[in-house]
């Protein structure tokens, strides 16, 4: 599943994985380096030899690093994560120092707190651990925030690019020829039959084909057609189909003449009518009828294409035509255009599109 | 010489007439004894009239020409007629099956007629049931239907809204939640109750796109914004652009483990 890797929730294995990936060689290096510096700084005023001091500072540094990293893995902390991480340092520094001193005194509290030199040492090492730890932690947090900002900027750039590509794709799809070879050659075969038989219908049918082809060819510089133009295109297409299947196709157009000036994305109505023929009427032995209409509803216009064909099977893959149309409507009107599919009793499909009518 | 009988099957009447007219001119001894408007009629008329030659349009409503031919192989001479079905033409060539591409010219039809006449010369070379041809037809029939059968997962949800039946493309569905014996469908355009149970829907929806995350909840994976861990080995699913938060129960939590 694609979504899971993006939305993963850290359960136990996730915690350890995050923990170890946050524990980089670089962070361990910094801890060791600072332990060396701290040991060198305190060596002149401390009695124990340098290797022992280094052992102590190293121990404290590593414990602090582990505490800081572990606190960073807490996914939904009650306070901001950086507060939790700094608090972990503040809490761990004295505890780790105390542990070091308890080891050196053999676990004897009296020996530790009764000896002023040891108390001074404890305060110095603990204080140094606190200060160094805090400084390093703040540095680490700052860099982390920087990296996050970079990642986010990259993510935004990626999303923007994806959107641009999708817009270009949608445009390209429209520009690609809408004419299916199967439709074209079958229609030409019919025209050929009419011409060869000397039928008087040949000329008007050829006229319909020319009108359809002209409208369906890619149009680079023409803007949105009017509903009147779409109506003429759909009529040409349906007349061709009716010539091909006279016993199986009936149709009627009921478009309010007052709406003929409304502009809409190219081939909006044609896509719906072609779908009605291809998926509704053509696969059905009995055929059916197609009703096309447009009506104003206050500030919006409703277009519909209804067929009494085979209907949609629940497992039938949606055609690309409808998906492209949805994309084009969304690109033009945002969410002010609504495309709805309805089942028709006893069989068939009704598609309704509601558009804002301000283009009228 | 007795007449040769033929059947023409095409859902487009002008094309049936056109082919019949050309055949009458090129092959006067041929008698078209039946015309069929779809594959089912073609099979019925074939059984009734037993024609020696059959012209079958590939693309017909209901039963396709290829499907219809499968019951005729070996019992007649079959010629397929097709408009730009490149994959079909390729298949016909593999099976050495005769075919015409629409729109055809008379010269091309003339070649077909000659071939048919040769094969029908006595003694009729019984087109022995040729295994290769049968295999090609079977594969092609599967391919033609295939587009219908490859789609196994639910693509549309039919939901009654008021007096109408909405057809909702599944990609618009955000999530589904069981509501006693009904299921609540929540999609971009609203909400509706359907009769299918969550269990049925879990079987019918594409598991690449939908996941059951709770005994009573199925979610569209593409709509998940994030998953946050809750107490006691559960989690919550947050959705893109919606306020609902969906529960993930323990037995479905593995879906969201880090990969």
C-alpha cells in the first residue's frame, strides 16, 4: 500500500529505528570531542589523572546524547519537542554526574557530600555538562529545523511542478484528436455505401461528417465554444450515428435557445453524448434513445445527457473521456461546476453538469 | 451449378446492403439467404439456414462477430469484416482467416471472392477444424471481452439519494462506515446510505486503493492525510480536507507499520 510508508506510525520497532537513525556518527563524534575538551579543561584543577577524568566526561556526554536522542523520538509529547529535548538534557546532566561520582565513591553518599572537594567537582562537572549539553542541543535543534525547512521547500517545489505538469497534460489530451479511427472508418464506409448507391442522402451525411470533423479536430487558438456551437456539433454526431444505426438510435435536443451564448469548455456536451452512444446504446442489441437538454436554474445552468441504453455496470472501469471532462471542468470553474451521474429506470444513465451562468 | 448460400451479419444496415450489392455484382451465383443485426441473430440464422459462406462484422452489440464465429468454425467459410481493429487483423493473419477492412474497395472484395470460390470447388475441401484458427479465435474473443472482464474491482457505487440513484466513481469516495444493516458512503459530493455491507465492500473494492482499518470502516488510502498513534495499540486516521477522524483498531494497525 502506497499510503502506509507516508503515514507510518511509530510502534516499537519504529521507535528503535528512528532512534538509531537519529544517532548519527556525527552526533557521537561531537559528544566524544566535547568530552575530551571538558576533560582537558578540568584536568589542572582536579586530583584524578586525565584518563579517569576523560572516562567520566565521556560517560556523561554519551548519556546526555542518548537522553537527547530518545526524547526526540517521542511522537506526540505534551510540550513542544525542543522543550522536551532540552529538559531531558537538564534532567540527565546532574543524574549522570551523580552516577559517576557514586561509582568513584563506591556508592557512598556520605563520602560524596561530606567531602567539599568532591562536592565542588560534582558541581563543576555537572554544571559543565549542563552548559555544554544545552549549547550542543540548541545547535542540533537549529540545524534540524533548517533541514526541515529545506525539505519542505523541496516538497513545495515538487508539488508545484507536479501541478504544472498535470495542467499541461490535461491541455494536451484536449488537443489530441478526439476522432476515433474506428468511428471514422465505419462512418466513411457508410458514406461510401450511400455514394455508390447514388443515394440523395449522401450529400447531407457528408456535410454532417465535415461539421463533426472540423469541431472535433484539435483547436489551438479558439477559445471556449458556445453552447450553440456544441449543440450543432452534437447534432452532427448524432445524425451520423443515426445513419449508421437507424433502428437502434433515437435522439432529441431540448436546449433553451436563450442559453446558446453560454460558453463552456470544448467538447463538454460531445464527450457526454459520445459516452452515451459508446457505453449505452452501441453495446445494446435493442439500442435506445438519447435526450440532451440545457436549462437555466437561477445563477447556474444545468446541462444533461440521458440515455436509455445498457447502463453502467458497477465494476465497469470509468472511461478516460469522463475523467478528462471532470479535469477540464475543475480547471475552468474550480468547485463551482458539478458533474453528477445518475442511474435511469429501468436502464440507462443520466449525466448532469451544473455550471455557473455568468458567462452567458 | 447450384447457388452458393451466404449470411451477412453487421449491425449497420447500410453496410449490409452495400456488401450484398457488391457481392451480387462480383459473384452472381452467390445468394444472400440471411442478414443478421447482431451476433446472437447471426448464430440463430446460421443454424437455421446453414449457409456456405458467412460474412461477420467483428464489432456487434451483444455477442461479437468473433464469439459468433466460434460456433461456426469448420462448418462454413468465414470472412470477418472490421473497421480499423488492428489487433484483430493481426490475429486473423496468424490464424489464416479471411477478412475485409471497411471501407473496402471492389478489388479487395474480388480477391476474397476468388479465394472463397476456389475453396468451394468440388470436392469441397472441408475446412477441417483447424486447431490454430480455433485458438486464435478463442484468444481474440477473450481479448474483445477482456476489457470487460479485466475490471474486477468495484468502480462505481450506486447510492439512492432521494428518488434518484447516484453513480459515484469510487475515487470520489472518502470513506465508508457501517451503520447497522446499511453502510454510510461519504464522498466529495455528500453522504448516502447503501445496502451493501462493509464486509461485501471490503471484498469488492480494490485493495490497492481502499483499506479496511476497523471492523466498521473502510478508507480511501489516497485521502489519508496522516495517521497518529493512540493509546492501547490503536491509531487515528486524519483525512485530507475533512474533519472526520477515523479509528484504526488493533487488528488493522499492521497496515500502518513502517515499511
